């Protein structure tokens, strides 16, 4: 492990949540490579399917509050 990496890990606890989020965003963005041209179309198709399922009543939505409760246990 490089000295820079060790320094980041040792000091991460001193950062605010916003600073940690910015670092996470920068790290993830730096990993991104050329995007597959079909990705947007695939996500759009999934979104349309999910929307149709919600509108038809074949699935029930879950509120953000319910999701947070489940995550917190």
C-alpha cells in the first residue's frame, strides 16, 4: 500500500460526510471507462417496465421511509 493511500485511510475519520461523499464520487468517476452505447437504452427499458408494473398494480411501491426502516433494522 502506498504512503498516500495509508494517509487517506488514516485521516478519513476526520472528514465530514460531505467530504467523504465527494471523495467517493471522485474515486468512482475515475474508474469509469467508455460507456457502452446500449446501457442507456437498457436502463430506459427497465424504467419503462417498472413504471408499467406500478401503473397496472401488478407490483406495489415502497416508500423511502419504509426502506430506511428496513435498512436500520
